[in-house]
C-alpha cells in the first residue's frame, strides 16, 4: 500500500489546487486527503476509516472497489480508448449503452443524447427544449421554469436553471428566460399547513407563473423528483400529480432531473417512476457509472425525439466526450451489475424501509426537528428549539459536518440541514453503524452548543 506524506500533500494542494465549492482561503493547508476506498468506506492519508454516507457526491451506487468496473474500463481502453460520435460515426459501447438505457427507462423514452456530466446534460436540455419549440413553429416559447433552491449544475446554463441565490449572485447575469417558482419544502416553508394542501399550493405556483408569463412563452418545467443538493426535500404526495396535470393541461414539456434520483436511489430505476410522472426529458449522470468514470446524458421522450429526427436536420450541439467509449463501457457494466445483483429491488424492499425506520430514531435527538427519508436518501433538520422549530444562527450545519468527519462519517450540510445518500449496496448492519455515527456527531455538536452535558 502506497505511503503518503500528508503534510506535503496538503501544502501542494494549498499552493496549486482551486477546489470546487470551497473557500480556498479558509481551507488553507488543511485539506482532507482521501487515498483509497472499499465498499462504503473511504480512507484518508492518516489511516482513518470513514463511512461515506454521501456515496461520493450522490454517485457511488455500487460502492467502492468493484473490480468488474475496473476490468470493463481496462478492456475498453485497450480496444478503443477514445473516439467521438460526431459526423455520422458511432462505436459499440455508446450504442449498447443507449439501448440498455431505453430498456430501463419508461416505455415512451427510446433515445439518449450522451454528455460528460449532469451539468452538461442540463445544458443540453436548454438547447433541446428551445429547438423543439422552434421546430413546432413556436420559437417564442423559450421560457423554462425551475424551482427556487433547485440544483441543476454549476455551468452557466445549469446554474441558471437552478434556483440557488448564492450561485446567481456570483455568476452575474444568468441565461435569459429562466424563471423560478416555490419549492415543495413543507418543513421549511409550510408547517402551518396540512402537507397535502401545501403540496398542491406549491405545485399550483407553476400554473400561476404560466398564466403570468403567458403560455405562449413557456416551454418547459424542470425539477428534481427529490431535491438533492437543496436539502433532500421530499415533496408531499399531492405535489407531482398536480405538476403533471398542469404540464399536460398547458402542453409544456416536463423535465425530470434524474441526476441524483436515477439508478436506484429511491428504490426504482428513476425517481419519475416512484412518483408516477411522465417526463419528456430526463437528464442523467452520477449513478449511471457509479461515479467510476464521468458520463451523463439526456433520456429523450418520443414526442421530442421524433420531431428532432424527422424535421430537425443537424443538431448543432455535443461534446468531445459525448458517449466516451471507456465511460460508456463502465456505465453499461454498472447497469448490468445493478440488475444482476438485485440492488434496486433490495433498496425498495429491504434496505430502504430499514433505513427509514432507523433514520427516524434520530428525530428524538435534542437538535433534530425532523428526520425524513425516501429510499436511501435522508435528511435531518437541525433546530435550536424543538417546540417552535426555531433555527440556529447560520454555521451550525457546517459545524456538525466537521464533527461528522471527526466521528468517522461523511454527511453533508445544506444550511442547517444534514443530508445523507449512502451507497446502494449498504447492508442493514452498516445502516445501524451509519445511524450510530450520525447520532455521535449530533451529540458532539450539542455538547459544543451547551445543549447536552
């Protein structure tokens, strides 16, 4: 096993590496150096084992150390390490992966456009939506409606579609004709209402926005089945049926961003299937390859694909690495393993329900106002007062996140919400350990705040 000089690596990191989503000045030379991983655990350069309850960035669905995926990459790299899919050219890995994805997708989806990431997938969505309406003879339909606090990537188009104010403030003017409506965040914004009433209210803000803008201008609505980076916001059951009704009534395209929810995260192949909706476009990435190699795409419904094919001519869009052969080979093998090992059925029938029961026990903690989950997604709302659900001053979430690392677990803080998304191969015993470590992190935070002895 390779030995690492932690301090030297930290100094080099500080001198030369600008990290994503990081205050580099605050980080200094204190970066955490991760050197290897196995199963659901990562190991740092000082030998500490850490339970990765975030599956990397919501993506390592099959867990770490899967030799089958390494072998798939090696074999493809030896045979055809790279070629593009531009200009009337294709290669077997991209073709086979496209076929497999359309077999797994809802029956009205029979085409895939490949990208290199979820952000690129959502850039593609913008181009594809506007081209669709142009071909329909309605080029004025350019407005895409998203949600406040939704996340669709950090490229200019992705950040524009997302509704995260700090990203907009740093990015200057975003893309034009992108609008945002309320999010279905019952705990944070609707606790005075019945959850189902609140779900309808949040959904109907889409209809209000369409009427305000004029349906002749509105092209599409985009949303994650469950908001991930926004804080694992699970909509009330009333929400998605009403969204589907509104999109159908006004004839606008429905885009379900499956970058996080796709490939088993909520116990179905796609979050759209769990909520029984029929999207026209489904951006995908992350769990498509379990994060082993970068790949993404857009699953394209028939009404969009048929028009692009029959009337669209050349689509002036694509990426050097669209359908990269090694990435596609790994993604295909990943999907085969998810099927062969029954991973997604197990999430739906065994580990998802078990996780829900165990995760719910954290609701009794003095710092927790709500513990919610769906499949293998979970969130804890940190509160200063369990009676009023009053929040702490900003910063407690980050403090708790740091305590998680000290306790031997990776959890993510979204403001004052702690979220998890463990590998889908996690066992019941490992779920018990995850919950124990999460409670230990909460206890440590509570003692620092003087709430517990």
